C-alpha cells in the first residue's frame, strides 16, 4: 500500500497526541498541576479529533459526509470550553464550580449531538417483525449497560442521596451513556461492520472508550469528589479522542467506505451482542455478591440462574446457526445459495472499489440437465446436482464461494484470482473434472456445462457483473457443449444479434432458406458409395451460407429443431428415393435426429407418414443420435424401439465422446456404431494410435453392429480402417458435403449401377 503525505501527517499528529497523553504516566503530577495537565492533554486530543472530524465531514458522497458533520459539531461543542478550563486551571490552580459546570454540560451536549451523528450513518430498513426483534435486542443491551451503571454510578448516588454537581455527573452521565449505547447498538445491528479496516469499527471503539471513561469518572467522583482528575481517567479519555480522530482519518483516505449498508452476511456476528450484554449483567451480579460478602444466598442463586440462562442461550445460538445455515445454504448440494452468492459478489465489488483487486464470477449452467430430469427422474437429477456440487467443492479454494442459484445453475465467486486467465483456468478445471464419468444409477455420465466468466471492475456494481456473466454463459451455450466464454463489450452486440438470429431461424423453413447437403458414405472394402448422410445448411438472405454448428444449438434451445428435423427427412428421403429410381442403384440415407425430437409425442407417426409419402423403403433410412441422447432414459429407448419396428435403423453418432456405459449399450436398439473423428485422427500406423478404434470395432462385432468411421482425412487413415475391418467411412478424403446436383454428379461418376430396391 502506498503511504501518502496525508497518511504521514495523520500519523505524526496522532503520535503527538499520544505523547502528550502519555506524559502524565511519567510525570505523575499532583494537586493543581494534575488539574492543569489533565485539561491541557484533553485540549490537545480534543483539538485533534475536532480537526480530523471536520476534514472527514468534507470528504466523500453526501451519505458519507452527513454523519461526520454532526460528529464534528459534537467535538466542536466539547472543545469550546476547554481552553477556558486550561487558563482557569493555570491561574487558580483548580477549577471553580461554574467552570466545571460548563465543561460537564458541554460534555452532555457532546453526547446528544454524537447520537444524532451515529443515527445518520446508513442503516437498512426494518420490517414489522424485524423492528420488534431490534427493540428486544436493544432493550437487552441497554439493560446490560444499566446493570453496570447501577452498580458503579447510579446505585451509589441514589443510596448516598447526593445532589448538585455530583448528581449531575453521577446520574446525568450514565443516562447520557445509555442513550449513546442505544445509538451504538442501532448502528451495529442495522448497519454492521463490513470490514474491520474501515472507519466505522474505529469510531465505535473510540465511543466505547469514552463510555469507559465516564464509568471511571463517576466512580472517582464518588470516591474523591468532582475535582478528581485521575491518571487512568486522563489516559482513557484521551485515547477515546485519538481513536475517533484515527477513524476520521481512515474515512478521509477512503471516503466511499461508509456510504453503503453492508451485506447481511457481514452482520451475522452482531447477532450475539445481546448475549454478550446478558453475560455482562450476570457477571456483575456475581461480582456484586462476592464484593458484598453475600455468597450465601445470592451467590449460589445467581450462579444457578447463570447456568440455566447460559444453557438456554447456548441452545438459541445453536438454533441461530442452524437457521442461518438454512437461509444461506442449498439443502440439496450443501453449497451456498443465491443469498450467499449475491452477498459474496457484492463484497467482491466493494473490495474492487476499496483495494483495486479484481475478483471473478463464474456462472455455470449444466447442459442437457432437463432431459435427465425428464427421462431418468428427479432422483437421478438430484444425484447429478450433488455430484457436480462435490466437483465444485474439490476445485475451488476455501476463500471462494460456490453456490447453487437455480435448478441447474451454479455460481462461483473467485476471490481475487489474479487475472482473467486464472479465472478461465478454474473454469476449465471444473469442466475437465466434470468430464470424468460419474455414476448415476446404472449409468456413467459425463457432465457437460456452459460457463460464463466476468470480472469485477471499478465503478461496476454487482448486478451488472452478474448480468455480464449471465450473458457470457448464454453465448457459451449457444456455441455448443462444454464451452467457456469470457465477457467482453462486444458480447452485447453478439447477444442482440443472436436474438435477431433466433427470430430469423424460426422463419427459415417457411421462407425456403434451408438447404440439404449430402456427404457420401463409402464401403471401405470396395470403395463404392453405399449411402449418403443428409446435412442441413441455412442460406441466410444477408449472412449467406451458415453451417449447422452455428444454428443447430439455437434451434434445439428454441424448439425449432423439431420442424427443421422433419423437413430434412422430407427433403432427403424424397431426393434419395429419386436417385434410386433415376440412377437405378441402391442407396441408404442417414439423417441426424435431435434429442429434442425424441420427446415429441407424435414423432413416430410423423416419421412413418413422411417416409411413406416419399416412397423410400424404411430399411434404407438410418437415424443418427449422439451417445448422450441414447442413454438418458427408458423413454428414449421406447421411442427408438417404436421407430426401429418400422424397419428404420438406428446409429450411434460420435461414439466414445459422450457417455460411457457399455452395459447400457447392450440394451439399446442400435444397429450402427459411428467412430468419432477424434479417434480417427489418432490413427498413425502404430498400435497405440489404433487402440480405441480397434476396441470399438470389437464391441460392435460382439453386439452384431455395423461400424462406420467419421472424419477420414487421408488415404493412410482409410487404409488402416479397412485393414482393421471397418465396414464404411466418410470424410473429406472422399468428399465434402455437396448440394444435391453436385452429389448426383458424383454418384454418376463414381458408383457402379446396382439393382434398385
């Protein structure tokens, strides 16, 4: 932290006041010299406090300046009679009664004005029940203060029937102190202490020091008379001045610190203040019984009451902690909940303002969770949420906050990760850990999620940071599974463009903007084209040709994939049937089926009707689904069995990259396994490179399934797959996806005529 000239000046001034106050301990003045020394040191420290509070009253926003203005007025009133007291003490050696009265009356006015300043600090509003609880807590704390005042001040004054100046001090000061205790407790319970390094804790400590000095002065008056200015009183009183001056100095360095009410999370320790007051009251009861020699019967009775009350208080504290945990934690996962996440993010934004250290928020949404809930039941969904929560607990630090804020939505507030790269690295570790198979029932599931990342910035509030992370998360989700997106200003435009994109996509089918492209499927043993895979493209009137990875995820999210999927079956089935008829050869057609389509109630009837309308033999149609879509539940299996009963074959697309459940695969109605392109890319002529491809081939043969390899880019890969025994393949080595007329030309050029079915 950089030490400024103002910090040095404040340190020098406070050191000077401390030296003036401490000199009395060394010199030990007596008589008139003691009176003169007392008022001289008190004048110095009060002057320091007055100047510092006026400086604080001129710094920061209006809400932060207002309380310091009243506190400065209070210290000015306290300061005004003190030069007179010093002069009179020097001239006369002691203070006449009228001078003491002026000083004490100003001291009482100081308390009243200080109370106004205390109540000017920002405080949160209270509801009806909260007001009742607040009143009960205040009454308990004031009651504890009254017990102390009664024993040391009010009780002796009443029993000795003192009047005049002594009564003004011994009775007036305790009453004023109880009023200040009210203000102190109101400030603590309705504002709290967000940081012990801020001005408010120091101010409250200084005020508490002043209250202690009043107890000492009242006790000294009872023992020695109103002109008793003892060394302990001088030290405590001057310390109160200097602590409050230091609080004002801290405010001057960070004037925005007192302009907001801290989050609820930062005030939890204040809830124990009434219990502390209760303990203080019972402690005074035991002390009184011991000092007065009344161990019997009062000592034993007091001890018994203390034990009983302590047990009740302990029970209440435990219940309070349990209730607090229920309020701020998610019962299913054990993580923090939205309340805690919002409080942690607000605290991170405050740290950004105060220290300049950026924190990060990660907003995580699980991909495909709704389908798990719908198909495998809520118990499986809950188990998945708990498993992901365990991953978060293992991945983040103790200083970070991991929370579940919605059904399948999680938030992590990273406490000062150091950089955006570090925040993204944490997100990547979470996704990598979630990608490991997690056992849910009888299935090993790899959890996929989309993560939005946003950093706190100076001048940006918590709501805006949360909105940025939310926007980044949706951009990541639109880009596909397991994505991470860092917020940047351009995302605002991207999000707006995507909204327009969704609207355009909804009308793309009826507007005739979709196109079907075809990629040939090659029999590896003969090199002949045995079929084609239909792939949809979107010819946007403004943006041109858009590939499927840009709009399929949006179509699935909005539901338009259902219309698009059936339209592709219509177009592709009619086209392939035309090639069969016109070219006189056999071809089969592969069409991708979205997991979203499996929940369509009339999907089977729609497919039956549309295939029949084109004249295509159902045995020549293959519907491809990803591995994750196939193992979500029995409902999907039932739909696929009904489709398969029509004669249509089912293929597992991208096999090996989604969910790993070989035992479950044996129960699925699957005819074809398609090896994912990432495993084809590993083929290099070595046993290690072909290990996965060979394992998938053995599995398919054991289950009597046809094997197809995707993403063949080179002749070497094609040769190795042929030698391994794969049935078919596709990829850029053979052909890119082609429009219908180009595909027809390729069929004529490369294929041999075979009898049509």
